[in-house]
């Protein structure tokens, strides 16, 4: 029996932001994001950074209030801000090879709630302007959504299942990244964790792509070959000698070029049909000024990642087979 339409999702073109929400969108976010810029640069601090670093602090408050109004969401997100103290770096370093340390770090993360692990060399473009990361390596952790829960988004006061799952994955990312950072510190190397949902120094999607955790989707989120778009990210930076895992192409980018599912499902029509130039890179881009009012009003939305064909467990294996065949040709 096919799924019933989600009553909390307006059709594209029928949604209008509340006037009080639009008043808080005081400046366009697209120039801050670097839309149209032809020269590469580090990203500017943005949504979910401290409000003194960008113009959207009041919108962040609305977004948090919308999420917390949903049943059971408060404890789920509070768990994302609960973490152990970072231990001191051990004086004696593990002398194992970079290959062995990479394998041990990966095994540790996978046994401590991470669902996917990738390693990339640090790039200055992975660090927000105004922040500094000294470590030469970043380990990116993927935390997989529960699809049956995720597809309930967007959430509201009557149904918080979807946003609770979002909070749960961020909490897993906090626990997993802090556990890994402390394990690395116990081996005698520096390590700093970077979980969500609040943002800090590290941009997560670019190193995740470089580390082979997926490709950028038309909806602006990562598409992972095993979990589709239903994956959250956390990171750990370190000076531990490591070996990069390298990018992985499985056809998501090519598929997005013709797929219209997320574009049609987006109530505010924020998802662009074509790639655009953003900070010197031609890539998929979501219109911030259209997306964020709906995001703020509907408990973090999530429609595009839930509706993505790659996220559906019954569809993803067929897509992988089809795209592998096309790419081979």
C-alpha cells in the first residue's frame, strides 16, 4: 500500500512565509554564501554560528522554538550538547604506521556509534573565516537517519517524529566525535571534535566529499551511497598520521542533473534546477532566502533529504546499479 500524503507538507507554490518571519530576514544570505563569486574563498560564518557573527540570530531563535514545540524534541536536541570532557593528550605517542592508525581510528569510530568514516587532508577552504584549525587531518563521521522516522518530516506540535530523529543523529555525532577525539588523545596526538547542530570552525560537507562519504546533491546536502541523503555529519581534526580515503563517485551528481523529486517537493521552491557558481566552484546551490523562512517555521524541515530517491532503502540499490552501468558506458 503506497504511503499516504504527509498532511504537514504544502505543495510547492502554495507556501508563503509569515510576515514576522520575513521581517527577520533582514539581508539576503546568498551573497554571504558567495553565490555568483568566481574566486575560491573560505566560507563566511553563517546560520547556527553565534549570532554576533551573522545577521540571522533572531531567525535561529524562531527555528529553535519551532523545533522545541514538537513532542519529545527538547530532550533529543539537549543530548547533542551533552559530552564528556576532553582528556589531556598522552605524553607517549602510538608509533604505529599511518595505515595502522587510520584503520584503528576507523574501527574505533564504527564501534562508537558512527555509521560511516572517511579521512581527508585538511584544506584551508574547510575552515570558516575567522576560525583556525591547526591539525593537518580531518576524520568525518556519518550518522545515519532512521528512514521510517525521517520521512515524517516536517514536524509540528502534532508530530515530532522526524525532528526527533534529526536531534538523535546530532546527539550520536556528539558522542561519537568526542569518543574518537579522546581515543586519539590517548594515543598521544591532538584531536578536536566538531559535531552539530551548532556550527564552529569546520565546514563538514566538503571534507566529507573529499573523504569519500558521498557526493553533493541538488538539495545542497550530502548523498551517501549506503544511506542516501539521510545522513548527518560530525568531524574530528587531528595531527595523528593518517591515510586519506579519497573521494567516491557513484553517480549521484549525474542523477541529480535530471531528477526533479526534491525540486518539486520543496514548498518554498528553494532548490535550483542548474548548478551555480559559489565561491569559485560550480555546484548545486539552495536559495537561502527562500529556504530558511520555511526551515525556521517548520522545525528544521528536512523534506528534501527525506524525499530524495537515494534515501529510500528500496530504491537506492537499484539506483546504484543503474548509475554504475551508465558511468561505465
